[in-house]
C-alpha cells in the first residue's frame, strides 16, 4: 500500500486497537495482524506521536514480575476515530470515482 | 543473540540522546522481547524477531527531535533593559574613543604630507634663487642653490611616495579590520 496512505491509517488503527480497553505494545501488534503487519519499530513512533498529540496516555504496570507499558485512549483519541469515520465516507466516494473511470474505458 | 546483548548493543548505538529517551527506547524493546518470549518464542527467536539493534538505533536517531535554541531567561532580559542606560552610554563612549583614535591616525598621516610639501617649496626656492645667482654671475652660489634645490626636489618626490604608501596602507588596514568584524558578526548570527 502507498506509504502516505498507510501512515494516516496506521495511527487510527492503533487507536482502534485500544478503543475498548487498555492494551500494551505486543498485544496491539497481534490485534492488528489480521489486517496489517506492523513491526515493533513501526509501532514505536506511532505510539510516541499519538502520545504527543494527547490521543492516548501511557502508564506502567507490573506484569509477571516485570514492568509493562499500557496505553489508554483519551476522549481526543476517540474523537479522532470519529473524524476518521467521516473522512472514510468521503474517501469511499472518491474511490468510486477512481474505479468508475477504469470501468468506463475498459 | 541474547536479550542483554541486544539491549547493550542498542544502548551503545544511541550516543548523544538524552538519558531518559534512551531509557524509554530500551524499556520498549525489552518489553517487546519479553512479550514474545511469553508467547512461546525462545530468547534468541524473540530477539531475532525484534530486529537488528544497530538498524533500530539508526532509525531512532533519525527520528530524535532536534534541540531547540534556548531563549534568554526572563531575568536576563529584565537586566538588559534596566541596565540599558549604563551599557548603551558605555558603548557610545567606547565607540567615540575608537572614532577619535582613528581620526587622530589620519590627522598624523595628513600632517606627514607637510614634509614633501616643504621640501617641494625649498626645491623651488633653491632652483629659482640659483637661477638668479646664475644671472648675477655668482656661479658657485648658483650651483650650490640649484644643486640643493634639485636634491630637495628628489627628496620631495621620495617622501611624497612614502606618504602615499602610508595612506594606502592605513586604508587597507581599515578595510581588513572592518571585514574581520563583519564576518565575526555574521558567524554569530548563523550559529
């Protein structure tokens, strides 16, 4: 997939992965796996970006004798998902336009 | 590779970053490796799955935010403003001193020109009176005066050349100092 398109999608995808409950890094990767492959090194800057934009918060908790970072979505993050759903409708109509062109000249 | 080796290599490949950023990076990847091991991978497999520490470090360094130039603290600005009558007048005084020294140098230079001027006058006087003596038949006197006049003429031209050289040299030195100051200021601005 085109990288520019992918970058915007991945941010919202990560937010969607933590929408219903707090999650941690590796779990987010596993949740997204059926839809898109993300590596640790791809996820890390996304998490930092989302935290800087205050779309999620981070907390450290103990798990099996070690520390783990948990990510929680913020109201701003939830809003971002809603905005994306609106954008998606517009995206869909543009897609129809692009693919319709093909069919006409086919 | 085992987990500790991975983390050590990662840490070594991140010099120059702020300590707390390095710590965060290490914690993130340590957590990833631990989670994969919990999922059933061996330590070596988990580390391999995460990636090459040097490559990851290169990526982290590229994404690190650049340090911002610190603006002056408030007390420093206040001090600058409050003290302005003092430092402004001091600056003005220093500037006037420099200007007067420079003007004096030029005054001295210009006064040096009196040497060739007076030599020239003497030369003319000598040749003129020598010619008069010639016509009144006093040949030895005529020869002496004309000779002296001609010598002075030579000295006049020579000293004139010297004065010009001194003047040119001073102009050149002025330009050079001026340029040196200007480029020093430009370097400060560019920093």
